[in-house]
C-alpha cells in the first residue's frame, strides 16, 4: 500500500512539473511571437508594431521588456514620431542592468544593443551608437554567432565612416569581408546577402575616402572594383533595389573622380531601378546627385530637370542640404539661361528656407556654396532684372527687392569676412607666439574695484593655472560656485576683463590648450579628432571640429598638417 502511495506521489509531482514546464514554454513562445512583430514592422506597419511592443513591455520578463522599449525607441526615431525620448531611455536603463549575462540572454542583449546603436546613429549621436555597437559585437563574439558578428561589424564600419574615421572604417569592413568569405557554410542562405552588403559598404567607404582626398584616385578605383565584383557574381541574384544601390555607388565613384560622362549612365540606371520599385528616398538622392553631375557637364537643361524632380519628390517639411541647395542650383541655372523671373523665384525661396535653418544646418549648407558665391549669384540676378525690366513699376519693385537681398547679403558677407580675418589672425598668433608670451597678451592692467572683485579675478587666474576648464563639469554655475560668487557677477567680470562671454572664454581656454599640445607633443598629433577634442574637454568630435575651425580658420587635421609642414621646413 505504501509503495502504491509513493508511486502516486511521484507521478503527481512529475505531472505538475511537466505542466509547469509546458506553461513556461508556452509563455516563452508567446513572448517570442510578440518580439517577432517588431521585425515585421515594414509589413504590418509601424503603428501595429508599436502596439505589439507595448504589449511586450507590459510583460514581467526583463529581457523582453527592455527589448520592447528599445524597439519602440528605434521605430519612433526612424519614423520621426513626436515622443519623449528620455522617458523611453530611462526605462531601458532601468531594466537593462536586471538582465543576467548568461548564455540564455546573450542573443537578446545583442538585439537590444544593436537597436540602441541604430537609434543613436539616426539621431546623429555617433559616439553613443559606436558604444552600443561594440557591446553588441562583444555578445555576438561570446556566442560565436557568425551572422551576428558580420552584421554588427558592418554597422561599426558605417559608424566609423559617419565619424570620418575612415581608416578604422576600412579596417573594420575588410575584416568583415574576410569573416564572410571564411564562413560561407555557416552563414548558409545568409551568405549571399551578407556578401552583397559588405561589398556595397566597402565601396561606400572608399567613396568617402575619395571625397575627403579627391587627389587619390586609387580610392575611386577600389570602389569600382568592389562594385564590379558584385555585378560579376551571378550567385548574388540582385533585386531591383540592390541593382539601384550598386549603380548609384558606381555613379558616385566616377563623379568623385571627375569622370562625369562615365558617371551619367550609372546615375540613369539607378534612377530607373528606384523608380520601378518606388523607392522615394533613394530616388530623391539619385536625382539630386544626377543634377550636380549634369551641371558639371554643363548640361543645364538636364540638370534643371533633375533638380525639379528633387523638389517634386520632397514631401515633408524637414530641411536637408539636398533640398535647400537644389533651390540655389536652380537659381544659378536660370541665371545662365537668362530667365530672370525663375532665377529670382528660386533664390528668394532659398533665402526664406535658409532663414528657418539652425546655425549648424547653415554651416552644413555652406559646404556647397560659399558666401561669396551666393553674393555673386545675387549680383547676376540683379543684372538680369535690370536688363529684362519692361516698365517703371517693375524696375522700382525689382530695385527694392534687390536692396533687401543685397543688404542682407552684405551683413552676412561682412560677418563671414570678419570672422575669417579674426580666425586667420588667431591662427597665426597661435602658431607664432610662444606659450610664455600668451600670458603677456592677456596681462592687461586691471582696475580692481573692491575686495570681492579682486577675489573673482584671482579665482579666474587659479582656474586657468590649475586647468579646471578641462573638466567636464566646467560651466558658468560651477565656476561661480568654485570662486565664491554668483553667475551674473562672474559673467560681468569676464565680459569686462576678457572681452568675451563665458562660453567664448571657455572655448578660448580649451582651444589654446589643445593648440599648445599639438605644437609641442608629436604623440597628440597622431590622435584621432575625437581623442584630441577629449583632451580639451570636448566629448563630441563634430562640435569640437566646428569650434576649432571657428577659432583658427582651419580644421584640427589641417592645423596638424600646417605644424608638420613648418617643422619639416625648420629641420631642413
């Protein structure tokens, strides 16, 4: 009897355990099913994918919950939703540390970090994107998942490309290609897609290298070589979209090599493929680059048609360089065609659009057109208006319009010329004046008003001497607190004695410190732009480059070249 009772007990426990495991398995399958909805977002729509991610975020499992927040953050960023970024980010950082790092969770941690990397990349925060990609790469290496390793290394290469660390980008993408070729069997059906993407990205990086150094045509030849490898490999079985991408990169390579005639048919082929599948974003960029290429060929009519297609495709109101500069190009074309009305229309529209742009966007657009070129275009339009005026009222109206435009341009040009002169003067001063004399240039006779005034002046000197301005926490509030005054009084003192705002004072100290390091330390001159900026307390390479150029008139890389050139001349 006891044996029978014992058997029934054991049997019952096994049944309960089996039932629990079955429930656990069913629950896991449900979570996986919800997760897969994210990867189907293009098929089911972003709103539907977000709905399923919200359901997944309400589950108790930390790994799936964190994935849901990361996926939602990416989708809303990608599709430009209006949302509270920090709220999602806080949730991710709340639950991410609770995910145990073990074999069961490594793949999920990879997925979360690659999503975060993609999100930061779209937001232009390349350092944060790179950090997350490198974490994802680490998890892929732990589980030895070749497909994930190839995918993440490709992403890392593209971030390096965006950060203009092109040597790192080439090294990364070259390693990726070797991994793909050495793991054909393990990649299986994914081999061809990974090979295609790696070769395409390699060509894009070589195009960037050529763009930065247009004298080294080897880069363009390398880009063409890798693209021809794609076209000659029949096993790749390219879709129309992939053909469009290949021909676009080929056209770009030839155009950067200034072989505009050779580039033209490839631009046309890319447009044909993108048109067939209605790939509007790619078509938009293809028409813009085609317009620029035709302009270099002096084919004004075809260039005009291409730029008009750019404006036709553009639907949203978000500014980008292609949209802004298409108006300027059209104005220039119409000037050359002696069409005063159209030239004036596109130029005026360009000025209105530019007025809405941020300072950073304006700097981006000025890479295409200098202030002098803009002024010259205005003068050409003025000449056309005078030559084609038909009556007195029209002449008066045209003169008023031109007066407004010229007045605006004069102010802009004056500011630009003044800034360039100041930057050039600062650069020469920084190169010529020894470190010891820097103190002399700043040692003006100060009028000490009272004891507190003297304490603040003394405090600023101590901050400069102890290099407090290099610390991340250096700002107006912390500086005032450290000296023992308030922010208003400190700003006033700096304005009086330094003839600048606190922000200008901060950048002046940091840039001078970095310049001195570059002049005296050969090791620092070998650093990346990001690393050089971090020496002076700058965390963002682009921001540092912009400020450095404002103060010296040239980029950090150009400054280093100038120093090396002078040293070579001295040694001779």
